[in-house]
C-alpha cells in the first residue's frame, strides 16, 4: 500500500536554492517520487511513496521553520503514480504572472470548509461559482452550475476576469483541485473590486473526501499517472468527449508521437484507429512510442518497465526503415 499527498504552503524562504537541495536530498533518502516546486513565497508539491515514508516526510516539512501548519490531502493507492522525482525552484509556486502585486505569505483569501461550501450550494441561488482550473481539467468534471473559463493556463485567468464583465457585487465562490490556485486568485479578485469572494478549503480533493462529492459532476483531473480520480458517485456517463470521434469519454492519453505528446481525451476505439496518436500526421512520425492495444491507458511509469533500451531502439529503427522505404517507394 502506498500514499499520495497533495499540499502547498505560503511562507518566506530566504534561500530557495539551498532549501531545494536539502528537500531533494530528503525525498531521495525516503525514496519518494513526484513534483515539488519551491520559491521565495513557499512550497507546492505532490508526492507518493510508502505510507511510513510519506508520514516521515510530512513530519519533516512541518519541522521546518514557518511550515508547521502545512496541511496535506492524502489518499491511499496501490501503486506509485509517478515515474521520477522532480524538485526545482520557480519564481512562483503557482504561476499567475499577475500585473497586480500579491504577497501570498501575508494576503489571504476567505475560506469555506467543505461543509460550509455544500451549504452555500444548497441554500443560496444568487452566487457566482467559478472553476479556477484549465479547460482540459473542467471538461471531465466540475460543480454543477459553475462558470468554466475556456483557459489553457492559469496565468491567463487575470485577462479573462478583466474581459468578463462579471458582477462585482455578487458573492463569488471559487474552487480548484487542491486549493492553491484559489489562494492567489481570490486575493486578485478582491483587489480588482469584487466585494465578497470565497474559496473552497482544500479544493475538490478535500471536498470529495469530506462531503462525498455532493453537487460535483464527473471526475477530477490530477497531475499524476492516474490523470483522473472519481468524485461523483455512481456516475452514469462521462462528461467529456473523445477529441477524435466525439463519443462520451473521460480517459486521457498522451499522443504517442514523442515530439507532440499532447494530452487529449481519447476513446479506446479511436486510440486503436490512430495508434495512440492525436492525428494522422502524428501517426507518420518515426518518433512514436510503440502502441499496445491491450494496454492503451498504460501509465507512463510502466513504459520503461515494459521496454528495455534495446527494444526501444529496435522498434524505432524498424519504424525509420519502414518510413524510408515508403518515401522512396
């Protein structure tokens, strides 16, 4: 049994580079996998490993100066959903690129607990519910009645708000996967004149655990090999649609053309027809990963267990020979 944790905390770090080196060393020592971003404003991470090792990591982070109150969203799973460990520094632990100055270590938004959030949804009608995630995330799951901006990157949300002409006197309720994007965005909206702004504490993941996913439709996109986790209980039909065939579907794959690698929703039938690629053009690439009809949705962590280096080279060489022959013939 393994554990996966999602967490963030805003606290001043005087030397992010040194903090990053020590953090990576500790994670390697504990044999953890995942992604951690560190900046002068704090830390943002998702990690997986043995249950005891994850518990030791949580105690380690909370022992560091300024991080004692870090909260973790934790799930138990049967595998580690990451292929490697990445620990790096960034300018921001979640990239907003705002023109407005925001100090997230000091400026905080107003939170609603999962229970309070549910009560607002059930008892108030005149609210503005905003999904603060990218379009490919909200496509497979969202709260009923939410505004879902057609945005590809979080840093595009400020422009969207400026163009939207939303009623600044309405009560705003916003949510995201784990809460970190709302931490910045709620403060930004208040600075832009919105009078009453609230965010879902702990995001969708925490809400699903505390309130059993009430009023949420579909699945929640996650940034690991699982790609999506169940939130709506007894979901009857996928909310998303296959990018190729248009049939209802909420399963993501990455294009098998390694020079493309686009993440897209794809049905089993379309994946077989296009050999795991997003287009006919990508199917002709000599840099395609091998397609396995019986393992279409195989997590990326397993590709390197399935093919050793010689097999990969052999497959690529055969594809190149076939392509060369086709071009010459």
